[in-house]
């Protein structure tokens, strides 16, 4: 079912494609070399591209969800967050009924240069849901919090210290598999994008225009070059 709505409330995210800056690094990795970035498009053209991509991609993503994630909610709801000042970003979350919601900020839609880039981002976020990354991340966070709290208690830390250890343990647990989840979503997102008739390699060129997070310990995203290589390898095997 195709449904695009404008949302203005705070959103809980899981797994994202973002254009916000990375944390400082001592040895920043080299950016992928590209001959020339695609030309920018007007906001009206970007909006029309988005509507066309949603119409074409949503049934493919839902079909892939029903095929791979038996028992999961596969009726994707695709929304636009048009709040002013929001950075270019896209992410997937679940509503209170467990329905998968894919959120695009207006800034990200305007940042893309063609339908292939929008399609790849949508496919990537749909893949997070199909692969069950939200519950896996939550389980990992809970396990980390339990371990952190137990270690603090054994060491004789006071109540405030135990709570802080649980918070830190949960954060570490949530980040433990995040890079792997991003690459898995890139791989399945490539398949979904290609099955919808778009070019995922052309779509992944979006990574060449955003800050590279590098390969930081417990970072949330893998290096851009590794993501692009994953897309190219997967596309070559389709």
C-alpha cells in the first residue's frame, strides 16, 4: 500500500543514511575518486523524483519483505519529515503497532541528484526492517547493559555507578554489530533497488558526496569506500 505523509513529531530511528559530519579522526581515510558528480536538480524535480521512486520501489520492497521475513509486518509506510532545520537524513523505525516506517527528511530528498540515489536509500532502509535490525540492536543493547551493570556491582560500585555502567554497556552493545548491519542493508538494498529497475551502483554514488565516517572503533557506520564496494560486488552478482 502506497502512503506518503508529512510528519512533524520526534522520531526514533534505527539505521540511517545521513549527511551529518563525522567525529574527528587522526588519520582520515581517502575519499573514493569520482570523475564528476551528477548535476544538482531543482527542489521541484527532487520532489517529483521522490514520488516516482516511492511508487515503483514500495511494492518491490514489500514483496521482498514477504519473501524473506515471514511473519513480519511488510506494509511499509513512507513519510517525509518536513520540519525546518532537519539535516539530510533517512532512517527506518517501527510505529507502536510494529509497522515499518521509512522516514526521509526534506533536506535529503533535495540533496539527491537522481532517482537511482533515492531508490538506493529507500532500498537500504527497507532492508534494515526485512533483516530485523531493530530488534537485534535492542537485544544487543539490553545484553550490554546487563553485563555492564553486573561488572559494576561485582566491583562494589554504588547505585549511581551501576546505572552509568548499564548506560555505557547498553550503548556499546547497540554499536557492536551496527557496521555489519549497515553493510547487510547495503547488500539487500542493492538487490531491492535492482529488482525495481534502478541502478544501485549509480545510486550508491551518493556516498561519494557525504563525509566518510572512516573505520572508528564502535562507530555506527562503515567506511564509504567499503559500502560502495559492497554495492558493486552485489550488483555484479545479480
